C-alpha cells in the first residue's frame, strides 16, 4: 500500500499517474493516426 502521509510521496504518486496518462494519450494518438492513414490508403486504392 502507498501511504499518502508526506508531501513527497504524494508528489511521487502524481508524477507516476501523469506518466501513465501521457503514455496512454500517446498510444491513443498513434491509434487514431493509424486508422486515419489506413482509411486514406483504402480511399486511394479504390480510386486507382
């Protein structure tokens, strides 16, 4: 268990949560980019 008694530990927890949030948002951006790119490739192939 993580005890949130001292401010230092509290800051560590926030930092850890922020890192997870940044990682997840990056993964989401990559996922959106991949969907958009694959969609455009499909459109180009259908036009060709």
